[in-house]
C-alpha cells in the first residue's frame, strides 16, 4: 500500500522564523497530496492540495508546499510563522490502490515567543 | 454556512454500554468519512460512504463497530458494547465529490471516554 511519512514528530521555531515541515510519500502514479492543520480541540482544516500542474502550491494562512517527484517529497513551508500557527500538521495522500486517503502521523509545531 | 456537525461533543460511558455518535455532513456533499484519532495510532479512517453507500469499511476495528447513512444528511457510528480501548476522538468529515481526492471538511469531533 502507498504511504505517507512525516519524519518530525515535534518542531519548535521562534516567532517570525521560517518553517519547513517534511513529508515523504511512497511512489504512486497519481500523487494526490494534501496538507491539513489541526488546532487544539478542533477538527482538521485543509491548508493546500496538489493534484497536477505547477509544483509550487499556495495555500491558506500564508503556507505553500512544493511537490518534488525526484525526492518523493511534498514539504510545507511558511516564510514567517506566527504564534497562532502552533498546531498539529498532517500530510496526506490519496492511495489509489486502496481507494482511500492515508494520513501521516503528524508533526506538532510549537512557537517560541 | 454550517460546517459538519457532530454530536455529542463529549461522551463518557461505562464499559459494555452502547454508544452512538452522530454526524450531519455539509449539504450537497457526496462523500462522508468517519475517523478515529488516538495518541497511539494517530488518525485512522474507519469507513467512508459515497452517496450514502458504504464503500470501504476495512478500517472498522471489529464487529462491535457499525456505521449507517440512512440519507444524505445524517450518519451514525455505533459501538456496542463499548470498551475502554475505544476511548478516542471520533471525527466525521464530508467531501463534495465521491472518493477521497477532493477536500475533506472535518467536524469538531466527539471525544469518547469509556470507563
């Protein structure tokens, strides 16, 4: 089965610093890829998604992600984080072989004042 | 525009009792998903429906779990009998298109505690 890996369990960055959250996916013909954010006590919210076309995808809240087929990666970036960005971030992909969406294990982001 | 609505938001019950979680998807959405989230196992897809029809229930842990979608605006997830290991946050999500290639809109979740 296809899979999604988020190698970082927890990341802490200073407010105003840049951010990059890593996501790697197993090879698949149709890499439908997503980034979701979960604030404490809430459900998940879509930040951005990639299906095809331009490999640099812009999302909400100032986030972007770049699809790199050669590295099997779909890393999430933000130039300058705000304290309100503290949350759990999930990378996900559509598993075409199983016809279901697969979520990574998540990366918890903390913001240092 | 109301999002996905889940009830109850919190449920505390004793082992052996029946638990029913409810979900109202966004109007006009064709797919509905039930997830379970725990610290140990992360976010797991339990079952999803396309046009009220169950498509994949391979994530349902065991026969104690069942889900129904009698119409386009309502779904239930039932656990009978409940066990302490079922304690988790259960999310419902809906999506405009069939399958999982489109954006999913999540409800706020139901936090279940089984004593």
